C-alpha cells in the first residue's frame, strides 16, 4: 500500500506533527508531499493506515481487534464517580 518516496515524508509529518513547510532538507518540496497526502486522504488511505495501526496496538495489548476504542479508566460495570468494589 505504501508505494513511492512520498509515503516516507507523509508518515514523517503524521508521526512528528511537524508543519508541511518544515520538512527536513533532502525531502521533496512540501507542496509535492502535501499534494500526495491530499490524494491519500481523498482515497481513504490515511484512514486505513490509522485503522491498521489501532488494530496492531489492540493486538499488542491482547485486546480483541473488533473491540471499540473506549474509555478504559473505569472497570466494566463501574460508573463514573463510583469505585469498583
């Protein structure tokens, strides 16, 4: 799924949170990378990447891959503001 040089740069920005205009020296012009990102977004590629990463994290933590991401601060059956006994 990740083909071409721009995938590295797109993932770099997604991981670091840097602005497109501050890509490191040696990367293609930011406009080129951003254009590829926009194309990925329209095609749903970025969402598929994030979905796959979420599933890998769940599996790494022995959670079922189909389990919804939720608030894990409270044990099942314990309401907010109440401690589980």
